[in-house]
């Protein structure tokens, strides 16, 4: 059943485009997010996470 005209949401208007981030702002956001998710730069941490995410597939001959 369709909603009456009075209950329909008004059409969306295109607003001003968001201002582009500077490289410094983009870097700060990146660093803040990395801290928030407790990112680690070590290759050991990457290898451990990679092993959890990827399951080895047996090689098939063919």
C-alpha cells in the first residue's frame, strides 16, 4: 500500500560538495584510525593476521 502524499519524504536536494581534505588532514585521519584499530607495523603481526584470514588450498595436479 502506497503512503499518502503528506507522509512521503521530501525530495533530497544536492547540497554543497564536501571540501577536499588536505594531505595533512588526510594523514591525521589515517593515523588516528590506525591508532583506534590498534594497527601494528611489524611484519610478524601482518603474517599472523594473514594466516588467520587465508586458508591454504592444496595444490592440485592437472
